[in-house]
C-alpha cells in the first residue's frame, strides 16, 4: 500500500473516531437534561385536579286536554346540575369558578288571563338547599301556593349563578336543582292547550 493511501485512510479513521466519541458525549448529556426537567421528587409532590360538570335531562312541558285542565293539578319538570372538584397532594385548598344558566330553547306559552298571571314558574335551589329569589331579567312572584321566577313567554339564556366558587383541599360536590311548573290557575287556560316548552340547564367554566 502506498504511503499516500495509508495517510488518507488514517485521516478517515481519525474522523470516524471523533464523530463516534462526539455522538456518545452528546447523547450522555442529553439524558441528564431530560432527567433534570422532571426529577422524581417533583413528580411525587405534583398536584392533580379534576373539575367535572354533569347536567340532567332537558325539561319539556306540553299541555294537552288529557294532562291539563280544571282540577287536574299543575304540570312540572325537574333537572339538576352537578359540579365536582377533586384534588390530590394539595398543601392548600384549590378553587375554581363556574357559570350556571338556564337556556330556554322553545316557549310557546302565553299569558292566558286578562290579569296576566304568571303561568310558567322557575324554582331554583342552590347547593346548600336554599331557594333563590333573585335572577337578573326575571321577576320572583307567587301564584297561589307556588313561588318562583315568572318565565311565561320567556326565551333565551338566564344566568342563575356567575363566577360561583367551588373550593376544597380534598373533594367537594355542589348540586343545583330546578323545577319548572306550568301552574293550573283553575281558570280558562285554553289558549295554552297544545303549547310546548323546552329548556336545558347548563354549567361551564367561568372566565372570572
């Protein structure tokens, strides 16, 4: 083998050896960097949170000659919204906020009496079992022995709670209950026979 050829091969061997050593060194330090990003001690003290929303079925009310009339009582529908907050390894309580609202998607009911007595009433109980008496955009009234918010002829979205706080250092559950009643006034309500009402209770994370 010529001396020139041997020198060329020697240079190639040296370059290959440098590349292998450099590659191994880079790989070694890469592993250390990954380990430093998520050390075991930090993983053991990490806080995990679950914020879960659950709502019941929508409320649908239809007045017919078979289910509504003089002496037959009122028509009602109920539903709920549930909020669950769970946390683990939390040194201090964690808090979140949520909005709760009623979405009335269809409402054909009207005031059928000359005095415009409320015929559709919304009753709301908060997580402590207390009845709400104030919702923006709705009037709280009493008809006979039933009290609630007058939603006769109402459609759209009505906020029951905005920025409502839920907090715990372990687990907590909050449940809201609503009832919607088509009140039997024991008067001529024929104008609402065959009319339909539909609504759904919704809960979502608050921007507050």
